[in-house]
C-alpha cells in the first residue's frame, strides 16, 4: 500500500504520459522499461482532459503494474466525463489490478461548449472523488498547487478546496511543479495550519531546453526564479550545456528539499529516462 510506504520511507516517483501519436506509442514501453530500472516507488500516468484516449492511460498503467511490477497511479479527469464513463474506466482499472487514481478535474477542452461545460457531471475534483469513493474500491490521490491554482483568488480559498479533497477521500497529494522551493515550504506550512494531514509529494520538473520553459510556465503558472532564468541567459543557445545546467538545477532543488525534510519527490520525467537516471544516480546512488 502506498500509504504505508509514505509512513515508512522517503519516496521517489515518476510521471509519464502516453504519447499523443499512435505511431509513437510503442516507444513508450521502452521508456517505461528504462524508468523501471531506476526502481521508483511508483509511476503515475497522465490522462487527456477530454478522456478520449483513456485506454492509452490504462494500457501504460497496466504495463507498469503487471509487467514491471511497480505500483501505478492512473490519472483520471472528470471535466469531459459522465459518471458512467468514470465507472467504465474504474472497471478497467480493477480488471488490470490498478488500485490508485489521481483524481483531477482537468482543464476545459477548447471545443467544449458553454452548455456542455455548465452541465458536466462533476464541477470539481472533490466531487469526482466523493463519487469514486462511494461507487468504487479505488484509492484516491489529488493535485495541489504550491503557488495556488490559477483560477483561485487566493491561496486561502485554494487551501479550503484542498481540504475538501482530503475530506472526500484523497490519501495523498502530488504537487504541481515548482522551481522555487520557498513556495513549497510556505505552502506546506499553510497546508498544515489548514488541517491537511496526508502526505504531499513535491513535483519537480527538470528543464533541459530553453524552449521547454515557455510551455511549462504557460501550463503550470509556476514562477521562474532568477537562478533559473540566469541559466537560460547563459546556456540557452547551447543545447548540451543547457541540458547539463537544467539537470543540475533539478538535482540541487531535490537536495535542498530533502535537507529541509521533504520526504516524497515526484519527478515529471517527460518520458526521458536518461535524464531521470542522471538525477536519480546523483541523488540516490
Ligand atoms: P480542482 O481540485 O477541482 O480545482 C480546480 C479549481 O477549482 C481550483 O482553483 C480550486 O481551488 C477550485 N475548487 C476546487 N474545489 C472547489 C469547490 N468545491 N468549490 C469551489 N471551487 C473549488 N490535467 C490533465 O488533463 N491530465 C492529467 O493527467 C493531469 N495531471 C496532473 C497532475 C498533477 C500532479 C497536477 C498538479 C495537475 C495535473 N493536471 C492534469 C492538470 C489539472 O487537470 C489542472 O490543473 C486543472 O485545472 C485542475 O485540476 P484539479 O484536479 O486540481 O481541480
């Protein structure tokens, strides 16, 4: 059980995604084989917000769980799903021995009409968790945001909503990526005061190309500290040096987190096992 593991040891986990193009899907199994050799405590598999490719998430999650023998968390979003869709996926997960779901609302897909959005079955991740809790045997995890979710007016209201996820059955949280550890430390303090008692995994994404930072910041809303932007200024044009500096930044970030008592690290691997291996070898071997 993952909950027992959080109590007993420091954990290291990875996130992977199912490639969007079918032609690239087979390569994902090589990625998983290579990541598996790094012996993570669990691997989570992302899910397209609209849900149309949920089968790919289940397929990769099943491979991790049943072929590699590594605990798996399948992400699931509810923004584009009906109750029966979620129950259908839950059934498939049960058939493939997957017990854990990262229950997310997801972002509104661009092609969803106002009417569809307004009449969706679940407004928030906590509603979906409540439903899964009552209708399935799944264990649930949720997402949290050290710099607050972009729709929230304040950290206070975001934390109130986070507490709803804990009450709805979340057993642990995985954080949005962040580059400045001070945000995470401050978040942990506030979450603690708010009554969040379940483990929180710190999400770290290594930035290895100058182009990556733009998309990452746009998607996550995370702040870029001067120490990181200085790296782009210095190495941005030199691919090899930029990669090295980005990996080094992530290693330093993780070391600092561990020195400050953060026990659970979740690496957004971007399906790059070599990069993940360099980080793991520097920190854990
Ligand atoms: P919620 O918890 O519902 O929160 C969304 C907003 O609503 C927040 O501002 C919150 O404060 C507010 N809110 C929550 N509950 C209430 C309430 N009861 N009343 C009023 N307001 C409320 N997206 C994908 O499409 N696929 C993925 O695989 C995926 N994986 C992710 C993994 C991690 C670790 C993280 C951090 C994010 C991931 N996302 C993924 C992105 C995520 O779907 C978006 O960030 C989305 O905008 C919010 O999802 P959520 O589950 O946090 O939503």
